[in-house]
């Protein structure tokens, strides 16, 4: 990579999927139907608290972070910072979320074939292709309000969405077009909706306690049921369309059975003591299963409207699904009869036998918080089961065995670190404000979610070969992960030992022999890797190996924010909030020297890959280069308006890439201390920065939930510039030849196509120097195409501002005004702006000419009226002498 030649940054493409809305939640608009604004807000909160208004933003507060006015804190309370393009071009954003406000419970829905996934993204409904994870459509209503509910018809043809503006939209979702838009008539937002089995009737339940039924084929409302107290958060049709039954549940935890034929309430089923979360029906339609947050599931006989059996499940259930009545030995279903699956706050899928009330299958629960299940749905035709977790991840299982098929990262929140992974940098790792790690394959954006840490992961680093990487977290531990050739990642080692959050980690550079961690407990630990860990024969299912620290050293008086290992594995650098960096000898961690000079805490330290130089990034907005021999400051780079959070050497150590809390990424040339490019693509603090092995790509992650991949386009843009210059030279030579041959029409057309006003002016001047200039100029201009005449008119505006070139501009304007119809002239693009610019300068030119004409007329008048007096002839000298003599 050339050290000094850089090119402009251009965004290329992004990859996104589900993300929660960015704007904070606002209460629904007040209506004129007797509901006050306070009541509507209260009902809206009830719906949100019950978790039944799915996919709507819920403003979970993110911990407060200090800005640059106060001392920056380490990643456990990360914030602080301050503001500041490159030869890099943005390539893709390999994450599914970017907005800052965390949404409420996430609901996804599969079509019957299992090929498409529907999920809410704030004001939009995103339609994903399950196989690739690509967003095929992003549907947004005209009112641009948050989507409160949506449903896909059983025949997969119609999608209906409801917004907080109380509007319902019917979509032809494959084309991405709205086929019908109508008012919901509800006096508060629609909280839930469902289609009947025939895909002709749509039922909506609102926060106003009303249930309405709509005919989506004939486009009119058929029923309006009232009587439910509070928010109606659940509606369901009976699977037999001939029975015309509708079920609903509201805040009173009762299930109401409505007859569409009699337009009345047939029964009120009262057995739950908390909110009813789901209803499911047996294949024959005689039995119904209900689940609730009272930790029970109830089997109902729909003929007698009585509870047949109550099954205690010992967890708050969000969804219960009836399984097909067929044996499934892998799920413990060995006998005929009803079996159902539950998803709840324990974060596991469990299968229950309805007759005995026994749990016959329990899924293994991954460690860590945020694993509570908020939604579950079964696509019977495709044989797939979709579940959503509390941290907004979507998990797709094979229904008969519950084998995990695919994972979708629904929300990344604040990205704290990113790294390339793999020998060829084929994958990336993302550490967000979560205990889970996300591994993305760059080519397909396939996601793998890694569980192991029990608190937020703060930092990452990758070993030299690219198969092993390390992570550290607030749980005071470090973990080592291994990726196999198939791209599957497992945890192979873990090391507890710190007494506070571990905020930074660095792996050895020469060999995969050790790693170093730095913590808020002000200590650094050196962890050697066991030989069993490096052995290729180690079984992946043997469990993580326990790491033991070889050296523990208290290095600073305040939190340690960064550690770096020299390329030869013999030196260690540490950066701390105490505003100093220190150099240590490995493996004993002997202090060699202190780098002092920053006015605020240090966020990052990095060794140069080529020279004996250390780079430090600080909260004072500067980057400093230090000599390792005498610990003196060599250079200081100033340009960021806020804290510099990360720094990295690129171009074989001749350039620096830095990121700051202002959302900017800067490229610096070390030789002249010059910032040659600034990348402005993030909206918040850029915590993560990493460069690929070949220095041809860079990866950034920030608090705006974006992960952006940048590609070095230096060589490509150099080739483009060279090709452009060669083409310009060829055209210039062709233009000179045409002018020499007096082929003015082709010369003028070529000059206009080059979009070079000065060259066009040169052609016009060459035409006007011809003895028959007037006729040739008219013939040449009138034979141009309309777009060329429009360009020529734009050029005239520029020429007319200069008195030297105004004659050519007026000559061209004279030709156009004399030979073009006024209507045709007015149809030219930008003609009004051109006329407004031409008039004042033209008037000025005419005034100047008028003054010149007046002056010339006055001179002519003086010349013709000037009379010189007749002078008497003076006598000749001899004549005077002759008179004297006489």
C-alpha cells in the first residue's frame, strides 16, 4: 500500500435487517372519543408492560456516559469523548440493527414455506430471505409512524400493518406496494391483529378495549365488539371457519368467546390470574390451549367452555404452541395425544404432555442474561420453529428435533469492539453491549451468536494465525475461542482471576503462546496458553480449559484501558486513566520506562510494526508517537475535536488510522503530521477499529450500533484517474485536429460533451475569427442537439460575467433568440435560472457600451466643430533687411 497516495472515500453498500426504532416512544395521539391523553398513555403503557404490543420501541435507558467535559471512564462505564475520510471505501454493515432505542419484545413471523421472515423495525416491516439473511423489502406506511402490530394472511398473499397514527395498511408485500389504506376507527393504537383461516377476515384488538373485524376482500368493517376492560392484547380465530368464533383476551386475564354470527359474547373463560399470552387450537377444533404469565397452561374444552386440565409450567410463558399429533422421539413425544411447547422467561424451549402435565423435553439453556424468550411461532408446512430472545435475537429451529438452523442478530446496541477473524479475514467478531459475541461471515452475512460470558464483553483480540481469538468482559474473566474450517466457533479456554472488570486484552504476536489482560483493578495478568489448547487433537466437546496467570503486576494507579504487545513478544505497553503509558519487559513485567505528556487519560496504545515507536491515543484529543529508546515524544497529531479512542498503524507503519468519540475516523501521514482523509460515517463514539492483515480493509464499530467495513481503493482510484487523463488527452487531441480542419460542428459537440466551458469558449472564438463568422456560428449552433444547447446556455451564463468573454456569450444568445421559438426556449432545463443570471450582467454590458458610444460621439462632435484661427504670414528675414537698407 503506498504510504502517501490516498483516495477519496465513497460508500459502497450496506447490509441490514431488523433494528429497533431510534426515536423515543411517544404516547399515542389524544382522541375526541372520551379518552383523555393521560388515559391513552396509561393504556399504552399497560399494553407495553404486558409485552403484547410487539415490535414497538421501548426506551430502555442506557447508562449515562460522560462527555469530553469530564474525565473519560473505562469501558465498564464507557463514554467520554470528544469529535474529528481516508482511502477507504465503505463496503457493508454486517449487522441487523443500528438504532439506539431498544425496542419492546420482538415478534417475527414466517410464511408457510419458511422462506421469508417478517419483523418490525420501528416505522417499517422488514422482509428477510431466510436462506441469505438479506432484506428483500422494507415496508413503511405513508404516515411514517411506528408499527404497532402486523399479520400475514394464511395464504401468504396479504400483509396488514397498523401504525400509531391509527391507520391500517394492506400490502402486496412481494411488490412492496400498498393496495389499501384505511382508518382503524379504534380510539387508541391497535395492539394485536390476526387473520381467519380463509384469509378474508381480519380481527384487530386495540388499546381502547375494542375488538373489530374487517373484510379485507370487500373492504368494510363487519363487527365491533366491546366489553373488554383495558387493552385487548390477544385475538385469535377458531380454526374451523364455519363456526365463526373469535377469541380475545384483555387486561382482566379473561378469555372472551365472540360469535360472529350472533354478534354477541358466548362465554367468558376465567381461570388465569395474569395476562394471557397465547392461544392455540387442536386440529379437530374441540380443544384450546392457553398460556399466561401466571406460570400455568390450561387445556379448554370448547364445546362446554370449561377448563379440562391445568398444567403448571413454573415460568412466565410468553407463547405456547401445540405440536403435531405424531411421534417425535427427539422431543420426547412417544405416545399419541396432545403435546405442546412453551417459551418463557427461563430461556429454554420445553415440551409438555397435556394428559399427564409432565415435561418430556427441556432444551439446554445457554449461560448469561438476556436469554429470556419473548416470542415463538411454528411454520407447520415448512417444519420450522422461530423463537425470539429478550436481547432481540431470532433463532430458527427444525421443528421435529429443535436443532438450530439459523441465527439472526436483531439488535447490536452499542458496539464496543470489532475484529477480523480467519486466516484470510473471512469473518468478523462483534462485541456489543451484551454478554454474547456475534460472528459474521462477510461473504454471506451469516451470523453465529456465542454464549459464555455472563456480563458485557468489553474487548477482543485475535491471534496471529486467525483461528484463535480472546475476549474479556465485565464478569472479571477472559475467554479463548477457536473457529474451525467450517466457520463454527467454540469456547476452548477461560481464565478467571481479576477482581474487577477486564477492559482490554492483547494476544501474542509471534506465536500463539500467551495473552495479556488489563483490568479496572489496575493490574495486568499474563496468561500462558496450555499445550493441550494448541493441540489439533483436542476434542471440541471436552469443555473449556482453565487458564492460570503466570504473572500479575500492578501497573498503574487508575484503570488500565489498553495493553499492547510488541511484534517480537518481548515488550508490553500499557495505557491508563492516570494519563501515562508504561513500557514493560516480558514475561516478568519489569518496568522499563514511563511515557508522560498527555493531559488526560489514555484510551489506546499500539506498537509500530516497523520502527521502535509507540503510538498513544488520549482523551485530550491528541495522538502521540514515542521513541522506545529514550521515551521521548517524537510527534503529536492534533485534529480530533474529542477523545481519540483507537489508533492503528497502516501502510507498513507510515500512516496512522484513528477513531474518536466524535464519530470520525482519520487517516494520518506520519512523515508530515498531516491528516489526509476524514471518514464521517458514524453518528457516535467509534470504540472499535481494526485493520486486515493486508491493510486493504478496515473495520469500525461504534455506539450507533453500526459496524462498517471499509475497503482501500487507492489503486483503483489511481487507475481510474490515469484512464481519465488518457481519455482527456485523446479527446483534446481530437478537438485540436477538428479545429485545425475547421470542422466546427464536431468540435463544438465534442467540447460540450467534455463539459469544459473554457474549451467550448475557445471553439466559439475560433469560429468568430473566421471571415464568415456570423453564418458559420448560426449554422453550427442550430445543428446541436437540445441537451447540447442547454449546456451551451449554461456556459453562456459563466462567460457573460466577464467583459472579455461577453461578446461570445451574446453572440450565442443572439443566435438562440433569433432562431428558437420562445416556447421551446422556455422548455430548456434551467432556463429561468439562466435568464436571472444573464439579465443583470447583460444590462451592465449595454450600459458600458452606451457610455463608450456616448464618449465616441462626443469626440466626433469635437473633431468636426474644432476651427483653428488663420495666422498672418511672418516676413522673411531678407525682406526685413531690404526694408532697412532702403
